[in-house]
C-alpha cells in the first residue's frame, strides 16, 4: 500500500531515544522530511546521523526543552524557515514524575507543563497552517489514567491530553486535520530498560504475567501505527485513543 507520505513534513518531539527515535526513523523510511526535537545534543545528533546514513535527507535537529517559555514559537519558526509547513506532529516528549509525599505545587505544575501544556501549545502553534492547507495529523503519546500505588504528577496529564485531543478533533475535523492519542504499553525505552524492567529476568516475569504476545514491545511496534494514521488514507480516523501494548490492557480488571 502506498501511504502517500513522500514529501510530507513531520515533527517528532522527544526524538533522541526510544519511541521517539523509532517513530522518526520509520517516518523517514516512508519518505517524510523530518524535524526532531530533544534536550540532549549527542543522542539527537546520533539520530540525525542514523537517518542520513539510511539514505534520507538529514533531519532538522532542534535542541530545545519544550517546557521553556516561547519554545513552541521557536520550534515553529525553525520548521517553517526550513520546510515552509508542517503536516505531521508527534507529541512524544513526556515523562513520569513520581514522588514519595503529596508533592508540592511546583512538582505538580512541572508534571502538567511537560505532559500537557507543552504539547498543547506546540499543536496550537501549527494548527492554523494545517487547517488552511486542509491536511494535518496530530498525535499525542499519553499513558495510563489508572492511578499507581503512589502519587505521580505524570499521570493526571494523560487524562487531560486525551480529553483535549478529543475536543480538538471535533473542532478541526472538517478541515482535514485528525487528532489521535496513543497509549504505549511496555515498549523498550530508557525508562523501561533502566527503571521499570532493568533486567532480563524482570522483563520475562512481566511478559509472562501481562503480555499475551510474549515480548516487550520495540519502538517500531508503535511507530507503524503512527505511520499508517499519518497517511491521507487514514482521513476517517480521528478522536481516538489507541493502546499499543501487546494485549496487556484488560477492559475488566
């Protein structure tokens, strides 16, 4: 199937490692021109080198903390200056924010800024152009809305993003812009490999108890969904929340 992505311009945040890296690579393989954003220079340049080595145009690599004041406008300016437009936005940057107590106002604000406001502001910065051109694809990677056994400022924003995205999909749908959320399960990343499942034994135990397909997912297992939903052929799929978890999620606990 020709997904008609050749020449489309895509922006991926949190693109230096894990899921973001996998998404950037597969979008490039489908012919997209890329802008990639991350806070760490060396991993970001490594992704650019890898994509260029695969025979694709070298991405626009933007070293930027998306939570900083003015970050959305700076990113937009750089992307428009290089490519003239944006067709696909993948809000992948985010992270867990656990704490042992109740959390301070500053800690809760930091979690909401990273996992909700930054992606929302970046989306809003590019939306008018997408609507004028009658094409756009917006993705937000969220996570579980089931509270863990401790307070974590990274969890409530998941629900906020999903509600915002659903509402936004109804606002922009007639303009050819789709808005969808993706909730990853256990996908290989720094957090999974170093914190949640730091050993092969831990991974195998989790898989045996939770993942019907029998393995911890690779970034490409999620990236293929982004690629399909980015296609003009996926024009009727919007306002949805997709779980990519190897079947781990249970509708009834």
